[in-house]
């Protein structure tokens, strides 16, 4: 087990600024408390903790909330509990990234407020690239929870206790801004959505706080972010957390005074930290070498900057200060590439209201959808390219030449490719192409 220390993260721009290395002592934990993702329902979870001044640390917390016992006792017997409302519906879940937003601390009379808070958090998340250019790859579902009381335990003070559906609470593990939740209760609501690839819990509070859970759920999501629904800073927590869950990115911050990364542990698996400098990465054609020397959207040039993965020495990150190090920043170029690859692990660049394999005849019209702007589209018949149909998203089959006798079955194929320059790795680019085929009879 890797014994990583804890780090600090900086809120930049309009957000508060804290010095790196100022992680609260209350967050520090032993190596034994850190480990692999725990399945939902396990006794403890590893989380990231975001203080109001921007510092970040790690802790382990109970999976169950002490304010939630038995089978959903926080629920009022009101209609609408568990109701699913689409915030954004771009298409069938089989071809989309499904974000599930679940509320807590909202009474039956506050469900419109919850949906507004859910929509606002999605807007904050999707304003950041590469989300902004890939919005149509997403579905966003709001799952209503009806709480007996309004608000969240621990707000405004430690003595305040609320009876809520998910048992969310501040002062988790004696850390005021750590907003914990009952993970099993979250899963019980997430399963109500058509699909759950990413889960966000929005708490009915304006008090800054949140948490990032490293969990592995049978539903398919591998992270839960909790955020304050009424706090404008809290949305950045969700952005950072999706870097882990969708991008499989490591944290790029570090803890001043920590040990040097032990070389015997070997090269980390994450794509954005490495034991090696830019020169070695270039020589070995490894990790982010394709981006080295390019100007990154988070500022500066991609290279190798010492410090990352919680260690100030022995590990390098691609840029000085990306969203994986400081809230309010952009993903760096390697991070954007990893995020887009993450989108396409769940979504596809080509869909159609006519399912692939549906038998067609010359009297039919066929339509396909390209959710990402700039995607190229080509058509072929029995493996032969039809240049006259290139780029067409609607095809009148009477215009398609079908050689041979009546009754012969041909295969019409559409191929779409996202040509984004934000993905350079050929191994990742394979997911950016999709094909759909239909049998056509003359």
C-alpha cells in the first residue's frame, strides 16, 4: 500500500488563496487509513477534504452516517421522494455520460429549490473545459429526496442536528468543513436514475464544504462528491473530483515537509504524475511526452514540475498549477486529454434514433446524431465508401445505389470520428471513432 502524505490546494482567481503546504493538521491521517477504493457499504471510505481557505487534505470517514439509522428514517412520508427529473437529456443512457445529482436537506416544499441548485451545480461544472465542448455527451438527472427537516446537520453550528434523507453532516471526523454522507443511502437513490456514471450530492446549505469519496459502486460509478448547494465556491470541488473519477487523474498537490517519494514503489499508474523528468519521458515516449513544450490552458508550458501525488520530491507533474492542484484553475493539456478519454469510456460520438441492425428498405430515411461539434461523418455500402454522402446526418435511401438483384441485402455503415486535437495518444483515440450499420434490402 502506498503511504502517501497529505497536501494543500489553492483557490485562485476570485476564490480565496492559501499557501501551499498549509493543510489543516486535523486532516492528517496515518498510512493505514489510506488505501484502495472501498465498495459502497464498506465500513470506511477515503475522502478528500476541502477547507474554506482552499487547503486540501485526506481522511478516512465512516461509510454510514451517525444521523441516519435504519431504513431511511429521515424521510418524510411525502409524495415525490425518489422522483427523477432530467436537468439535461441528450440521448439514450447507453451512449451518454450520466451525471446523477441527489439532494439532501430539502423538504417536500423545497424540491424546486433543489432542482434549481442541481442545475446551477451542473452549470458550474460544465463551464469548465473540456466539459464545455462536450455537453451533448451528457445526461444530467436530478433525484429528489424529501427530508423531514430543512438544512444540514452542523449548520450553522456543531450543535445543530437535522433529520434528513441522506444524513449529510458537517464536522465529520471533527473537521468542520468536511461534509459527509451515508454512502449506502446515496446508492439507494442513485439506482433510481436510468444510469449513474458520476454522482453528486447537493446539500441544502450555503455553508462552504464538501468531500470527495473514493468509492466503487456496483452501479458503475467510482466516486461521490458532496457539495454545498448554496455556496458558489463549492462547485469547484466537483470539478476537481471528476478529475479522479472520469479522468483517472492523480492529485498534483503535495505536502511540504513530507518524505521523498520512494522509488521502489515504481512509476505511478496515473497519467499526470511520474517519477521521471520531461527529458526522460521524451526519451521513453511515455506519459505526457507528446504535450511537452506546448502552452497549456492552465498557464505556462507543459514540462516536468517537481511535486505531486502528495510528495514534494521524487514525483513530477506536467504543469505548475492545474485544477488537480488548485481549485479555480483549468485542466492542463494532459488532464484534458484524460478527461475526454474518460467521457468516451461512457459515451459514443455517433448515435441514431434508428437502432443499428434495424432492417431498412429504399423507402426509408435514416438519421444519425453527432453530439460533438466538428465530428466527421462518412458512409459506406458493403465496405465501399459513398463520398456523395459524406457529412450528411440524414440519408434518403432512394439516393443510395443498391446494385444486384431485388431481395439482395446490403450493409450501410456510418462512421463518425471526433478529430479533436486535445487527444494525441493513439491508444486513447480509438474510443473517439464509432460505427453503426444497418441491413438494406432493395
